[in-house]
């Protein structure tokens, strides 16, 4: 799966808007979990 498809899947699954400037923050699974946890808390 390409990275863009991965980001799109995150968006669709978790209803989280990910700005293109933030794509680099989602480079590892651990960081993805941290970023998504922060979004869920908001």
C-alpha cells in the first residue's frame, strides 16, 4: 500500500482530516497512534 493510500485510509477510518503539511508526522506506526490519540482527545 502506498503512503498516500495509507493516509487516505486513516482519514476514512477515523474521520480525521490530515493536512498535506502533516503527512511527514505519520511516517511510523507509533507516531500514527500518538497523532490519532491526540485527535481523539480533542
